[in-house]
C-alpha cells in the first residue's frame, strides 16, 4: 500500500490547502504538471480592489473575510450581535478607516461601495441573504452548507443563473489538490470501475437537556432566529453550536457532510445530479431537551450509475471500510473500485497500490477544474465573469445529498429520489416531499428580501 501523509489540523487547512502548502503530500508528476499549467493570480492595484461587506461576523465569517481582504477592501460589517459587529469592525479597520457597522443586512445591500458579500451567517440565514445579494447585483462568497432546505437551493440556483452572479460556495476542499487528485484518478479508472464510496463524518454531540437563559443585551434574538420558530435562548443554541439543532441546521451530516459529500459527488461524476435512493438510520436516541440533530448515523445511497455510497459517523464500523480494516470509519472519503481504493482527507491521500498515485495520467485523461486558492479563484472569476470552482448549483447539489440523508433519518424509512426533477418518488414520496421546504416565520420569509 502506498501512503503519502501530511498531517494538518482543521484550523490550518485553509492556510495549507494549496499546492505549495501540501507539496510533500503530492506525487512529483502531479506537482510538475501543475507548475507547467498554473497561472498566478494577478496582482491588484489599489484602484482595482472591490468593496467587500461581511454579513455574519462570528469566527468563521471573520476568517473568510480576512482571506477576502487580500483581494479587496472591507467597507462594511453586519451582524445581529453587537459584539460581533465591534469585533469585526476592529479587525478590518485599516489605515484608520473603520468599516461601516450595521445590524440589518438589507442596509448592506443598498450600499454602492459594496460589490462583494461574504456570507458567514448560520445555516438558516444563508439563503435569504444570498437572494438579497443576488437581487442587489452583488457577487457572493457564501459559507456552506449552502441552504437549510432543498427548496431553498432550487430558488437560489435559479436566481443566480438569471442574474449572472459570480457565486462561490465555501467548499474549500475543492481547491485542495489532494482532493482533486483523488477525484481525477478515480474518474479515470485508476482503481478500476468505481463501485462504492465511504464518507466518514465526525460523530455529533449528544448532550442536554439545556435550560433557558436570559438573552444577552447585545443580541437581537428574534432577528437571529429569523425564519425558524420562536424558541428560548439557551446559549448552546446560538452562534457556534447552532448546527447541533435541526431547527437551524442538520448536525454533522450537513456540516462536514457538505464538504465530504461534495468530494464524493465530484469523484463519482455526479456533482450536478445526485443519488436515486437513500436509506438513513439514526444509531442513538437523542436526549429530550438537548441537541436534536442526529449524532450517530448511517446513510446508504445508490446512484443511477450503480455506484453505492455509505455516509457514517466515524465512531461506527462499516463492512466496506477498507482503510480502517473493520475498525471505526476515518473522517475522509474512500473511493473503492474493482481494482483497488483511494482514500483522501485533509492531511493525506493514500492508495492500495503505489502505482495508483505515482503513475502520471495519460494525455486525453479527464481533468477537473484546477483551483489552488478558493478565495483567490473567486476573485479571479469576478473579473472574468466565469464560474468559480464551486458555483451555486454544485453547492446546492452537494448539500442536497446531506438533506436527503437527514430526511430519511428523521422519517425512519428508505426513499427514492429523482435528481432531475428534485423530488421524491415511489413509496413515502408524499410525506417526504413535504420536507423539501419548511414553513418560514414571518416577517423572515422570502418577502423579507423582496
């Protein structure tokens, strides 16, 4: 077995996910090929830097905006938490110029000096803010998971296409050469015919119950809740922990799942489609009054091309886990074919046979979109008006896989899916199709952004 390993933490991933950052983890032919074909990002003059606004000033949003500030000027920051606004404004003050401090994203969209929106809000706010930005003629970098529901994704894809918006989903693994190499090798038959994919995801938290707490004075809790039902503030259902509540997200299935399912679809050649069957099972009872997004799970998918896929939390053993050899499933993606396997995660790419990695791809092989800087590619596409590496439709299709899994788990039954019509078919379809959207609490429905 050939193994090329380069350990990297989640925090360091964005800083090292370039060819230069992972050179020790890639075969020589791949590096040489890249050096011959890669074009450097064009330097920006002071007059060539677009105005950037950050909507959602928590840690992830500020991290994305810091990255974007290499290519533009941060002119406004917005959050419903006054502390976040002040922290973001302080961070992005430059040469004595303090960004405008706002608490209503609609005011951001009215500004002529804002050309680009960095959307770092919680999952349940992504779509309305993105739709407002599209309508206002802004280009958008939006955090994943792209949407709260599949219906939201369909609306967003339609709006982006009609407006010609440059839209980049924050699925940064697409711009890490390890993941592109794994997908290119898989799609070119380096492991034979692809048969099965194992997606290992983190195990979610199982905690609670949690008591209601006073809302912090700096937080507009009603606005933060947005389209979702009114509920008590508990501290652990806001900011970083929102993703463990179905009301706001879908747990690890929609968090890490947005990343890994995206790579699985890329390697399978189905990034603009999706599975045709899903069978999800929760593997633990969640604690009443506590986190309610399933913590332990197994979801089996089937694609029209015959490929099957299992998404499972990493504390669970799967029979097709060729990397763990019957042990718990590692966080990453395993492509399993008739003639071997390839495993990739944020620190390594390894294969069952040395030649799978070491032999160059031949002329005429299928090659995938090359990006070595997820944010830099976005800004290059703003200039060229070309599609970035993870445009809205790809982001939508990737998170749809996770949404399908969540729906199957919650309904406790297998379901059939038509990826062309984007609707459930067959037994249970009537009930399942009701889960493709959610009732939106007024005034935070689609009319809120016009």
